[in-house]
């Protein structure tokens, strides 16, 4: 079904090809940020995103998750989604025609400002700035790769962005997708409850976050820094800033250099 979702006040309900999903679907707030995931393993979602604050926000309709199973778009009796690499080599490659049909399905009802992202170890490295840019869109389409990768033609045809979780290789894009979505979802209004929670944490201002402390005041002979219990908010802010700068310079010289040059 590709009917336009019906809206009932602030809530909207989307039709589904699967009756059981239609019956058990969670109503969402109209216009809620939506993630559409193309994957061979739709059962892997929502995974950890269904827990804690992101899970509560999902149940409350603050964001929506739609999985698109790649297998039904496959070729032939066995719904093959991959084939051998042109030019030879090990492994298998996801076919352009198969992935293209899935992307066409995922794009139904979207606008031009929906990013289409392929989770790939050769892509641009994901960071906080990218999470912030994704959170500012109506939603995102994530393509989870498997095997040796995806036929380049489909990536070029749909202007797909390639994004990497880091300088390592996973067996598929599902884990990376959940990590990137978590970083993005927590920036959406209402997901964390306290907007200030994202303002002082690592990477938000170009620095790593300062150390955190809580009760008990004395643990194994180790005490909380006196300034944090002084009640002097200006001194607390000054200490936290200094510690953020110290940690960033020591642990992430790349970030520290970028921070120092941000106004130059």
C-alpha cells in the first residue's frame, strides 16, 4: 500500500502491507521524524533503540521507525539480492536493480531533503555535526549493506551519501545504523526531556565533556572536587570548561586543533 498516511489531530497512522503491523503499529505525532531502514534483517530493529528514552519516545510517537525488508525485492524464485563481483573477486555484491526497487519504495511520501545514506566503511566518518544535520531534516533513509557492498551504479543514480561509523569493518550496516540513529534521535525535541542534556556533553561544542561526579561525597578515600560542592556556579562553569579543554588536548589532539582554529 502506498496510500498517504491519514492524520487524526496530532496523530497519524500509516497503512502497511502487513496486517499484523497495521494492528500493532504505534501511533505517531503528525510530522514526527522518521527513519526508514532498508535491510535484510528487519527483525534487528528497533533493537536498543526500543529501550530507555529513545524507546519511550518511539512509543510516544515522537519519532517513527519503518523497516523495509530487502529480500522481497530480490530476483527469481529464491529472491536473490546479490551476485558475483564484476571482474572477479571474493564475496557477493548487492544488485543495483534490487536495491533500486527498495529505495523507490522507501522514498514514497518523502521530500527532497530526506538524506539517503549507505552505511559503508569507505564513507565520510559520522560525527556530532552530522547527527545535528540529520536531526534537522524530516527523516532519513538508511541502507544497511551486507557482503562485499552495493553496486556503485545505484549509489550514483540516487546520489546516496556513504557514511562510516569508524575506521573498522562490520559484517553489516545494522549496528552502525542503530548507533547513528541513537546519536540523532537524542537531539530531537522531547526525546531526552531536558534540552540542556545535549548542550554540555562531548562534541557538542567542539570539546570533550568534563568529568562527572555524584554521591557519595567520599568513595574509597576519593572525594568530589571541592569546587563542585562550593555552590559557586561561576567557579563550577570555569572548572568544567578548563577540564573539557584539558581532556580534549590530551585525548583528542585532532579535535583540539580544530577547536583552536574554529574562529580563525
